[in-house]
């Protein structure tokens, strides 16, 4: 797979995200890319804090048994921004590491 392709970038992103089932679908690149959402890692801890804050907000809004649409939009958009920036950083890393500038 071409390491500059969107498919490869998504693979790396998904590995770092821990969203691939490596037990059933092993990927060779997994030996180089850490799952940043493993228990005890920074992203896992930050996500837990975010979920706790989300639950508190929903409780304050009187929606403890359901999701709040605006909070969901904020979270989803921040996650999309993070993914977009991750993909751009991959492109910049590839560009600078191959001395094409």
C-alpha cells in the first residue's frame, strides 16, 4: 500500500486510535504504531475525563438518560478537527522526511 495514500493514513490513524480489531484482523504496521487509547495512556485518560464531564453536563441539563445534541456536535467536531490535523501532520511528516522541499 502506498504510504502517502489516504487509505494508509487512515490505517495508521485507526491503529493509533485503537479502533481496529487486531485479534481478528492483524495488521503488520501495528508493531510500529501504539494504540494511544490503551488503558492508562494519555488519550484514554483524557477521554475518560471528557466522558465524565459530558455526563455531568447532561445531568445538569436534565438529560441524564439521553445525549445532548449540542454537546455531541462539539465533541464530534473536535474529534473531526483532530483527525483532519492528524492527516495533515502525516502529510507534512512525509514531505519533510523525504526531502521533497
